C-alpha cells in the first residue's frame, strides 16, 4: 500500500486528533469519579455548619467541632 505525503499527513493528523479526544474523555471521567467520591465522604454539621470528611462506613458521625451527631449522606431532614 503506497501512501502519498498528503495521505500520510492526514492520517497522522486524524490519529493525533482522535488520541487527544480519547484522552480528554478519559481524563474527565476520572475527574468526575474522584469528585463523586470526595462528595460522598463530606459531612456538614447541621448544628455548627462545620464541613469535614469522614471515610468510615457508619451511618452517623460526631462533629469534631461541636460533638453533634450527624447523618452521613444527603439528608433532607430539617433540624
């Protein structure tokens, strides 16, 4: 298979563009996974509004600032 210089340049250009698009999609997907994990571990105290991270697998955690018990996750309860 004989390639002209124009065909070779076009192939290299399109291959490079495809690689950049692929790496961009993978990078954004990995960033979204890390962000989701960070938000899953974040707890905001309902009493003093102190934000902290807790990586344990328990349902309720104590605030390190005021000692109030808080539920992990997206609780919609008021008070």
